């Protein structure tokens, strides 16, 4: 018995369970694309045994073949047993173990909370038209057939048949009978999801609305895809004492109940979503759905409701909006959506008896981790102060008082050079022009809902059309604002410039171009074939997005790119006319100009802009500059803060700090690589070894310089957007690289080996390159959707989870350096190996803490936004996988199951898990977090995974040894 309990308490079982949890979460997340979120949750995460579908990963002829794996309930139950057994046998209640005891208690509470939520929580929707009331919620995942008896003067008597019973009756052919039902029901056909069409005489119904409309089944929707839900329908025949009364077509899409007459009585018949009636009523006084100017991006959803509860004497007005729910009678009402025609609101209603358990678990686990890892960190820092930096075979640092002038100046000189290089774009000469293009670039406009300089709008236009922020010609570079001014005033001057990117060979064929002629092409080449391109785009638009082939996507993309340029040429975009009052909105010049022709009070901006464009079209620089100067003075007087920001943003655009920082990161990478090469080939006291140390110090200075400029660039983005640093995929890539590089600076101070420089410079440069490619959609400072519009959660959850990504990547990068070094050089001595693995271990500890805290903060945000702490959404699952891989590394190390090579291999595996969580989940296009869907990123994700698997394979190779000396 003792041996059995010891087995239950073993760290090996812990690692096995954590690994099984990773497998289950990954397979269950992929299954969501086929099954949908709710079905995948039921079959994988809330089941004892999950039947995994191999067809999700490899083509299968037998679609029914399944592989049984432990389900979520089994793994969770065993985890609880494992934790309880471990504390009963192995752990002592000492001061050193307090953190572990507390965090494990929190994990048990967290798992218990998921059990409670899975079996006891209820949620549904409440739809209310403006000016109307509602006292029931609907479960959109369940349907019911309702029979309504209105004979009582003061209430309706309603009997319902659940949807599962209707589906079962349709399969078996058996009628549904019950003493409470007024009729016997025969279900002729059941459709879990269906569309309605005009019958045109083709119908199976003999009564009701089915004489005019017919229902046709269609595939069930996948997961939580926007506002899409299944709309069930059925054909039912009603019998009264064996006599058929008729066949009705019923559908959840029908608003009103259908009339059924029998026995001199009238009944209502309706297929609807399952309802739960409440003891109180909500009356919708007002609903607001505000959008950012010129976009469909939701700025605000809010519902002003009146809560009436006669039983408790409640009658009060309440406002419900994003991230601010109403809590009443054990239920929480969240602002979820709105009716398609804007006539009313849709509230999500949640009742979860265990809602407090995740909050308690978060406090316990976060506090326990902080205490445990904090003790480890304090111990390490004490040893660091006592013994100094860990050199382990590196050139010992020269005492400050013994350094020569060159040694003192060298790091500062290299650092300054790095800063100058990163900011070198500011020193490049700008094209000369008689027109004041600098002031023109600083004019404020509104695009994408954000007020920005014209320079940014022009750059975004070129990025969307061709993937560059300027136009390259044989004579040099044409800046974005120069191109845009000519596009409006002298289109013939720029029609021959290559600005629109076309790569697909079939689209190129339409333009009479060969595949090798793909790339950026002029508008003059597209114009003769524009009608044909527009026709192909229209055909492609009629196809479901996920069913479009590559040609259809390419045709739609070309149509979008050209239309973006044309809308700017016609001055429909960006919106250049500012409002005259604080509550007004920006307007496009084209619209305002037409209105001004019949208005008694013309807008001054229209007059100034018209004068500028007229002067530019005539080539009159003097008149253009005069009108521009007068308009600028007007704007300076009326909106000084806006003008300050636009001027700063133009300077920020011109500085191109992120591009310059990439160059400095690359130099730091190359410098430390040369340092390693010299050190591996020469003795530690040789001249070459001393140069190797100088190169390491210089590379460190370059890394510090890159981090400083990187920090400045992020700070400027924060000021310009009034947002925390991470708001979208682009900014997350920028921040991940910055955090990893900053951590690399501190790691190099603790372990001056050059390894942290190599790893963090690689991440810094790589993530900025990724960010550059993510910015091809135009403006990288987009406005936030209403559900994300919370600076508090952006500054806590998003930053913390992104720091977790950074730490995991940094651990993987250091591990990769170790794996490469041990098989390609003889420099990885036992001392260096121990130091590098300590570095990986320390970073993984931080990665686990940050990723866990970030994940649970996201759960709290989700609970505040839509009432579900954990919904098994793909992005949530990806975050859980990052937590699990880091936990596996630590537990496997503590249990002695892996040593240096195993730790390094698993840390590199963490790179794969993190990049899938970061980008791969977006490619599924499923779930509430699919805001940044990436099309075309699968190839690069596959390449990255392949490189990481190759690095992991290096752990299986023997270490390269120094050759033994040969004696003659």
C-alpha cells in the first residue's frame, strides 16, 4: 500500500499527467475547427475518456476511427490525487516549503472550480428590443418545441419538448406523447441548423408558415464565430386522438408562434431556443452601438436598462457596458452583442455557483509561486554579491582602477555608435521640393478611427497596396506624402510607378504578365484589365471565406489594394475635414466639398484644402505653401494637442527606430559570434582571447544601445496611442523582443559569457522582423474593439502574458546556444554547461510565474467581459500550454528525470509551444480571441517548428571533445 501511495505521489506521475494534459489540450483545440468549441469541450475537456480523431492531423479513409486518450476529468482527478498524495508523503510544512504548499492548494482549488463550472454553471442570452422588456434567458445551444395555451386570462400555460427528444424521435420514428401535451407529436425531419427559403410550392408542410417557406438543413456552425449560432428547424406532424391535424414547419428563426386550432381551442406552436424564466424583468430604455469614425470597429456597446423585481421591491435604472456587468439574484448580465438591425441589445447571462473559486485559486497560486521563486532568487543574489559575477572560463574582468583609457572608453564608444546607427534614419537627406512637404505631412487626418498625421495615412496606403512605406524608382525614393499629393493632383505623374503588389500567376495572367514579372506593378498596367479584375473579385466575394481558393483570395486582395489607392486619389480617404464642435465627427474631403457648395456656412478646412490641391495641380508652390501655412496656423490655434502629436508622429515615422534597432541587434549578434570563434580557438591568456573579451563587451554595449532605442520607440507609441504597449499582434512582437533583450542585458551582467547577448539579440531582431511583416496591413496603431477597450487589463493581463512569452523564448534561445555549442565547438566546458543550464532554469522559473499569472489575469478579464473565466477558447488553451511546458521542465528537473541536455531540449520545445500559442491559434480562426487572424503564416510557422525540432535533435548527438594531445 505504501508503495502504491508513493507511486501516486511521485514527480514522474506529475510529469506524465502534465504531458497528457498538453496532448489533450492541443488535440482538443485542433478539434474545435471541425467540431466547434462546445462539442469539443464536451468530448475532450469535460469527459473521462476522449476519443481523439487522427483525421485531424493525417488523411484517414475510415472517418469513424478514433483513438482513446484520457479526458480532462480523468487528468484533473489524477492531478488532485497526485497533489494530495505528494503533500501527505513528501512535503513538510517548513518555511522553505510554504510557497509550494500554498500554490499546490491553489491548483486544487482551480481544478475544483473547473469541475463546479463544468457541471453546475448555466449561461444564456437575453435579447431585448429598445423600449421593450424581457424576463427570460435563452440557451442558444439547446432548442425546445413549445405549445402555448393562452386560454387563462392572466397567464399562458406553456409545455415544452426539449430539442434532444425531437432529434431522437426523428431518428427512431416514434411519436412523442405525454399527458401534459395537448397533441401527439411526430417528428418527420429534424435539422440542427437550417436556412429558410420561399417554398414556391415545394414544401412538406400542410399548415402554417410552411405553406410559404421551406427549411433546408446546413452544416452546424463552428465554435463561437462572431454572432453565428445554429438555427434549428423541423417538420412536425400533430395528431389528436390518432387523427392528423397537419404538418408544420417550425424554426427558431421565426419570431411569432404559429396558430394551431383543435377542439374549439387555439394553441401557439413555436420552435425556439430553450428558455429559463426569471422572477424579475429588464426593460431596455436605450441601446448605444458607437463605432469609430469611418470604420466598423465597435467603440462602445451599452444598454441602459430598468430592473424591476416586485418580490424584492427593486425598481432602478442600470447601465450595462463592456467589462461592466450587472449582477443580480446570483446571475451576471454582460453586454454581449446587439441585434443585426441595431434595434436592441443582446446580453449574456451567466449563473456560476463556483465563480469565486478561480479568483481564490489565482491568489493562492500567484502568491505561492512568488514566495517560492522569490526565495530562490534572493538566495542566488546573495551568492552573487558574495562571490561576484560567474565567469566560468571567460576572460576575467579587469578591475576598474586598472583599466586603460581604451578599455574604459571602448564600451561607451560602441554604445554611442549603436545609438547613432539605430537613429541614423533621421540623418538621411529628404527629397528637396519647392512645396512645403514637411508641413503637409503633419496635417491631421482621421483614418481607422484614429487621428493621425497625413504622413501616416499615406504610408499606410502604400503598405496596404505594396508592402512598402515609400515608392522606389530608378531615380531614387518617392516619399509617401509626395506620392499621395501627386496621386490627387497629378495622377498621370504617378500612374507609372510600381506601387501595387501582385504575385499570383493566374492574376498576373489576367494582366498579360508572366509569373516572373510579379511583384509591385504600376496602376497603368492594371487599369486596362480593371473590369475583369473587378468581376473576378465579385465572384470570389460570393464564396464563403474558408472555401475560397488561392486565386480567389488573390483577386480579392488585388481589388482591395487598388480600391485603397483609388479612395485616396478621390479624397474619400482619409477623413481630412475636422469637426467644428467637440461632439462632431471627421468627414472625408470629397463629401464635405460637395456639401459646402450648397451650404451657407462653408467649412474653413474645405477652402484651405481646395486651395492647396488646386495650387498643387497647377504646380504653384507659392500659393500651395501660403494656403498650407494659413491652414496650419488655424489648426495650431484650434487643436494644439493634436498638432503636437501629429508632428511627433511624423518624426517617429521618419526615424524608423525599429528598423534601425534591428541593425544594432544584428551587429551585437555578429560581434558575440566572432567573440565565441576567437575564444574557442585560442588560450584564455592569449592576445586573441583578450580581443574576444573586447568583442563580447562591445556586443554587450550594442545590446544595451539597441534596448535603449527600442525602449524609446515603445515609449513614443504609448504616448501617441494613449495605450499600454501591447494592443495587437504587431505591438506584441515589438514588446516580446524588447522584454527578451532587456532580460538578456541583466542575464549578461549576472553571467558574462556572451550567451545572453546571442540569445536576446536573436530574439530582438527576429521579433522586430516579424513585427515589420505584421505591419503590412497599414497602420500599426489601430483602435481597440469595445471588448478590448480597457487600459487596466491591457496593462496587466496582456503585458504579463507577453512577458511570459518573452521569458519562454529567452530560455529556449539560451538552450539553443548550448545545444549548438556542445556539438560544434569544444568551448562548452562542464563549468559553462552548468552556468548555461542555471540560466535556462532561472528564466524558466520566471516564465512559469509570468505565464501563469498572465493566464489567470486573462481569465479574470474574460469573467468580467463575458462571464466565463475559462471557456477552452484556442487562445486560452495556447496560454495553458505555455504554462504546462514550463511546469514540465521544472518538475522533470526536480525529479531528476532530465539533465542538461533534456532541460535544453524541453526549453527549445517551449519555443514551439509559445509560437503556436502566439500565432498558431489565430490561424484556426475559431473562438472569441481570433481578433488577429493571420492568412498565409502557416509556411513560416512550419519552417520555425522545423528549425526548433532540428535543434532539439542536437541533444541526441554526442558532445564534441577536445582532441587528446599526441606524443611523439
